[in-house]
């Protein structure tokens, strides 16, 4: 029986072609996965965009805020009123309403007093430099958004906004102080913000 001769037209797959085949298959699979993920991302983004648009319709927001301003006699969506002594009212209308605002979005933050910490000779820790000189007593929110400004030379400049929860004491730099170090009995629901005499509260609203 004559030996079988190899077919010159038939080529055995090389190791290189095997690797190329596997790489091609992996690439095709990866491309398909990426396409699927891309489709999900686009659909998810569209759904989220629709949700945000539905939740915060600009016309509805403007209408609700204007109605709030009219009801409470505000000359705009934010107003500051100094009543008597050291009490200051920070009034605002926003939409949607926060947990601390009225159902129509109206909120009132009251700075009840500015306590002279140097006069009361309180024991404060930790200290920042020489320590704060004053403490603002605030009420009206569960969580306050606060903007302070400084009158130190060469002029006024704003500090970074801070958030302070009710029933806590913080400096304008966010440093926490124990309530029992204030030198006066804290009142439930109030927040205490410690600062120097050159720094004052410029704006306040309710975060929640």
C-alpha cells in the first residue's frame, strides 16, 4: 500500500493563526459587551434626565416660588431683615420645600443673638489660634446652609459656605465644639456657630 502523500493545498493551522483566532473572538465579544453597556448607559441617562426634568420643571419652580413670595410679602426669593437688637431674620422661598420649610417652600432662619464669648470667659477646645470671640445662636432648620464674610483688611471677602446641624456647635471652619463648653445652657433645636468679631453671617437658609 502506497504511503499517503500530504495534500499541498491543505495547510495545518499554525500557532500564530490560533492565537489570532482567539483574539478575534475575544475582540468581537468585548465589542458586543461594550455596545450593550453603551445602550444601557444611553437608556439609563435618558431615563434619569427625564426624571430630573419631571422633578424640577423650571416653570413649576418659578410659579411656586412666585406664589410663596406673594404669600409672605418677600421682595424676591431671599430677604434679610434686622428686627431689634441682634436678631436677624433670613427669609427665603424655594421649591421643592425642605423638611424645615412650610409646605409652600417658605423658610425662616433666625439669628437670635450673638454671644460675646470673651466676656463670658468660656472654656473652648479645640481652639483655632486665639479662639473664637463670638457665637451666633441660630434656629429654624434641622440643617443650616450658612455663608459668612470677613471684614478684615483690605475689605470684605466671603468664606466657604458651611453646613451646621441643629443641636451642635461649630466654627465657621467646620471645627466641632462640645455644647457644654459654650458657657451657657444650649437650647434644643438651636445651632451655634463660633467666629471672630471680624466675621459675620451674611446669608442663611435651610438645607433640610
